[in-house]
């Protein structure tokens, strides 16, 4: 059971928009700790996608965006492409656990 | 260009102590604010943070694994070593090291990972 809750799977057709939620609590996301998002293509290492809730590292397309409100955060992907098919993870810090926490991951399928 | 690479045994026996080394380049672990963390991922499962060491030798551990983990650094060799005692089959996972700037910061560069299988 992950501290941060993500839907196990989401799907969308090419060109569509999908969102992935990351729900936490008052000791992590709700305590104003930043949320970061990673993309992981099976068999490869995670890649930083969004940091500090809303920021994209250099090279990440602006089709990817992040937001945060209250005890939740979301990753949005617009103009879905086949290459976006991957697993996505959110990350934050939990003050009660005194440690880094990850979400359980969401598998994105491009139909 | 920042790169990290994990090394260590592919196979470990139950009750053994696992030692993994992260060798990196492109940054120094003596630079203010820099850290290196370890994250693992059991096959088909989610990422799990294990430990992080800062430039000033401050160390942070996952509370659930703290009693089994030790993280150290060798700044002159650009290496970070993670030891995990009393290995169990449930510790079978791909172990990653990653560059970061603290427990609230993102891991912006990752190694390729090394698969460790725990079996008798």
C-alpha cells in the first residue's frame, strides 16, 4: 500500500488528453511538500518528467504538465502519442514517515 | 554530463549482506547541496526509496528498512555504497542510484539499475 495513491491504469486514444492523479495526505502533499513525476518505459530507468509540482526539465515536451491542489497532484498529458505509453510515478516527502514516498504507479495505455 | 552506474552481485542468498556500489561522474559529492539516493523496484511493482546521503555526510533512511541499511560515500572515488543486511527473497528488485538534492527534491539523474535476485 503506497502512501501516495495513483490509479493503476489510464488509457486514451492518440491526440487525446489524459490525467493521472496522485492523492496524498496532510503529512505529505497537503503539507506543501513538492510533488515530482517520473515516466518509466518498461525495462528502463525512471525519467524525471515534472519537478516542483509544475516545472518541466529541459527536453520534456510541453504536452506534459503538472498541478497540485490541497492533498492531491495531477499529471496531464495532451496530444497523446504512442511513445507516451509507459508507467508514471509521483513522488513527494512525508513528514510523519520522515522519508521520500512514491505513488504506486499508473500504467498509461495509448489505444 | 551527469551519469551514474550501479554495480554489485546479481544473486544473493537469504540472510546474506548485499553491497551495491554507485559510481558517478559529472558532479562532486563534496559540492554543497548535492546528494545521491538509492531506490529499488521489485519486478512488476512500484518504486521504493531506500536511502540518501548528502554532500556533508548527512544520511537519511527509509524508516521501514533503516535497521538493515547503511549508506556511505567515497568522494575521492565518486562512489556511494549501500549495504543491506539479512537479505530475503522479498528484497529481489532492480536497485537504482540517483542524483538529487535532498529528500524533498527530485531525482533528476538515474543509473540504469542493477537487478538483484535473492534466492537460495
